[in-house]
C-alpha cells in the first residue's frame, strides 16, 4: 500500500466513523434523511461500478431493488431475516447474470432498452403470481429493526461497496473494464472476454441493488408490488451518479447528497413536480456537466495548474 | 379468430408508431426515448379537439401531423444538434441522446401533469361494433387500422419511389457514403427525425380513439416501439410491419388467454427470443 492510499483509507475510515454517529443525534428527521441518502449512495455507487467504465446505462436498479424487497416481504414470516438477505443477494446476482447473458453480448442499446422495461415487467409478473397463487397483494414486514439499524446496515453495505470498487479498480477485471470502456474492439483483440467481464461486473451491481431493497423492506412495513418496483428509482440513481461523476469511486457520492435533499424538498412542497425536476436534471447533466461535477472540477483544476505554470 | 383480428388491428397502429421510431433511429441515428411522450401528445391533441370542438380524430390528424413535424424538427435542430456536433463516435452520441431524450420525455410528462393533471383521459368516438366473420369489432379500431395502413403505404411509396425518400434510405444505409454522393446528411436526418415524430404523434391520435391513456403512459409505448424496431431490424420497413403485427397478436393472445396485466411480459418474451436468435432483425443478415 502506498502512502497515498493509506492516507485515503484513513480519511475514508474517519468519514465513515463520523457518518455512523448520525443516529446519536436523536433527531428522527435527520436519521430518516440519512437512511435515504445512504440508500442512494449504495445504489448509485454500485451503479457506477458497472455503468461508469462501460458507458452502458442500466435502468434496472428498480427491478433489482424491488426483487430484494419482494423476497423479504414474501419470506419474512417463514425464514430468518439474515437468510432472506442472502437469498436476495443471490437472486439479484442471478437475475443480473440472466439479463447480461441475453443482452451484454450485443451492443449497448439492447441493454438499455431491456433494462428500461424490466422493473415494470417483473412487477406485472409478481402481481400476476400473487393473484393466481392465492397470495394477497399487500404484505406486511414486521421486524424489530428501527431506522437507526437500517441506517447502520446501509452504511456497512456502502463501506463494502467502496472496498469492492477499490479492489476491482486494482484487479485484472477493473483493468479489463477500462480497456473495454475505451474501445471494445481493442479489448476483444487483447484476448479479453468482454461479455464475461461485463456480466461479472453487472452481477456485482445487481447483487448490491437487490440487497439494498432487502435491507429497506422493514422500513416500509407494508409492501405491495407497486411500492417495491417504484419506476422512478432507476432514473434517480442514474441522475445522481452522473451528476457526481462516474470516473472516481466517490464521484456518485458528490451527486447523491445535494440531489437527495433537493428531491426531499420538491416532494414535500410540490409532490407532482418530481418528474419534471428529473427531466430537467437529465438535460442539465447532458448539456452542462457531461462528466459530472467531479469531472468538471478536475478539468478546471487541471487547467488552473497549467495556467499557473 | 377474435384474437387474430384484434391482434392485427392493434398491430397496424403499432406499425405506424414503430415506423416513426425507426426513421428516427435508423436514419437520424437518434435513439429517441421520448417517442412515447410524442405519442401521448398526439393522443392528447385528438382528445382535446374532440371534446372541445367536436372535431373528428381523423380530421385532427391533419393538423397534428404538421404540428408534430415542426416540433420535432425544432427539437432536432436546437436540442439534438449540439450533441451530434459534440459526439466523437456513435457510442457517445447514443449515450448522450438516450439521456437527453429521457430528459425531454420526463420534462414533457411533468408539464403535461402540471397543466392537465394525471388523470386518465378517454372519449367515445365511433365505439359501435361491426360484424366481421361472426364476431363484433369496434368501428374505431378498424378506422384506426385503415388509417395506419394508408399512412404506412404512402410512406412506403415515398421512401421507395421518390428522390427525397431515396436520400433518406441512403442515409439509413451509410451516412458517410451518402454525404459523398452529394446528399446533405444533416438535412435529411432532420427531415427523417421530424417525419418520424410526426408519424408517432399521428399514431397517438389514432390510438386515443380506442385506448384509455394518461400522461405518464408514454414510456410503455416507447418500449413497445423499441422492441418492434429491434425485431424488425433497424431501417427495415417490411420487417417493422411484420414485427408490429407479431407483437399485436402476441399481446392480444396473452391478454385474452392468460391475463390482460401481462402484456408487457409477453412483449419481453418476444424480445428475449429475438435477442437470443435474431438480434439482427427478422430479415436482417447476420453480421460477421
């Protein structure tokens, strides 16, 4: 480990430690926003793990998330919660592998289109299964877990995602991904199995998103498919990650915090305008900060240093 | 038999919408994910003129089409042009246009919800049934189908028998080569994009005569149009028509035989089969 890496690690641990103290503030509102922010941090960081290097825009977050939530909601009466978490993670990875096998061998457009309707399609299937297998549509998730617990769980998961992201960045897989992102033909000629690398990384992303859904299930108490498969979630995650920037591991974090707070304010004051805000955010990102806020800052910084010398 | 005819009637209208998307993606190379929102706008225009002025939706098409053409032309010129100029390669443009058209679609839904509310809208236009081979079918579906067939036919003639149509097909095949033989690629792309948007909006007007829509349903139609275009093959008129009919039939079959709530799952099943076995489109040649 170089001294620079040690320094980054120390700073990261300190920040995590500070973030873990939030529930001791005792303020329910802060804790609630903290849970939402932690959720989006995990989701958009894991999204960027895959979509950052490949430039494949995944809109499947809501599908994985909903899958995790539904697994917990369906099984909570029969199976211990921890086992359900494991099942959700495995289910998320398996679904990602299947989606990947169908689409990632082909060009990126197929992947975007496939993920676009995935959450809605699975919602239809789950509703249909519930109607026909005699289950009721609404399910209750009653646990002893409080918002504080969920917050800490998510924080731990965030730490795990950052570690994985750091490890992937150093591994052969991460190196392969960077080559694929730059030029897929070159990557294939170097002997990289491009489809396999992409599918593996997408599985990590899908697993984490399903796990987040499973962790958040106790928060809602009452769950039905329409709640679990919220269509806007996928888009919010994309916006936050792109707003921050996907080149750096901590880039999405920069986008998540302001945008979550903005969404909270909008939802509290103008609930029907959320979708308009998302639309404007998409346009602003494409035209003003195509490489994210972090990318933009790094550009300006590089220019400033050049100008100084 | 019922399924067959209803499916074909539905597929005809789908063909029109998918043809619009095909022009935008196949010729102008813009993956327009706000396509469904254009459809809803066309539907809403028909709804509005019918309830406010008692204008028949078929007549409404006469002003929906040029208006949508103009709007889409402006969108291409003002919103998408900077992205086309900026893009270093096709992949970059694809990502940018996906994000930008999503943004447009969302902003549009937001504006629609803010001005007209999020309720479903529908109206009663020629809902009477007529008898075909022993079963009754609603007249509005048949008229919509007939209109779609006429418009698709005109488009086909224009594409294959006129000079500008030939230019459009040339750009679809190879923009660089089209530029070499003196075709103004950007102008033809703008034309194709505007025409595509216009077709989609007209499809929306037609669909609104027999389906109940709301402001946020657009994305579902975008999805269907995309599946049809991929199944039919990008830039392939004949393939798109066949694909639209297949999707219309499959959806109708699933809705009647299993559950109306599973239409998207049916579309996905087809989509997966296409991706696994014929990703180049129904009539496309496999690329090496």
